[in-house]
């Protein structure tokens, strides 16, 4: 398709074949197949599949551990009686579990090349916590007041 810039074409594609498209002229004559220019290499695809598998295994293990911790534990009974929970934990065990949960930062799960969002433009109305600090105005500058809005009584009927 080199040298064909500016030419009118129609594009045909198969829904699940996102790696290529068919290029035709407006009359329907086939001009060629266009392939994805920067397609991932087989090594990249293999590494991506392995990373996704590792992440899925880690998430499954976390869900299993959370389910195990969530289940109620009851004291054994040899005669019919009301179920009695086992809530016995030492304070160090509780602190250890709580600090492990609090220390878990979602940024650990973020992509390494994550770019923080830029500050909003100055003309946007933002909450005071997000607004950039404004430079102080000097007392010598005259304060500008917005123009007065006409009241309903100032309006004239045609």
C-alpha cells in the first residue's frame, strides 16, 4: 500500500481477525491485505501469557486464603449444644493480620510504567484540594468586579 496516500478505499475485516484487514477500492476490487505493523513477537506473547497465568494463580491463592480466613471457626462439641465460636486470637496475631492488610498498597499491583495523571488545567473548576495554589495578589492592583447582571425589572418588552 506504499505510495497510495490519498486514495479512497474501503476496509473489510473479520470480527475475530484483528491482526489483518482487507483493503479494496470503492468499486470492490481487492487491493491487498494490510497486516498489523507493530505486532507483538512470539516471545512477547509467550511472556504475556506467562505473566497473566502467574497473576491468575496469585489471585486464586489470595481468594483461597481470604476464604479460609473468612470461615467461622466453631468449638468442637460432643453433645448437642449451641454453637460456640472460637474467637481466640492474640493481640500480636490480630496486629500482624491488620498491618499486612493495611500495608497492601494497590500501587504494588500497578504497571511499572504507570504515569500519574497531570494536574488539571487552570481554567477548570476543581475542588480546593486539587486546585493549584494561586499566587497572592498585591494590594496595589485594582480588584476587578464582574459586570452587574440586569435585573428582571430592567428588561423592556418589545
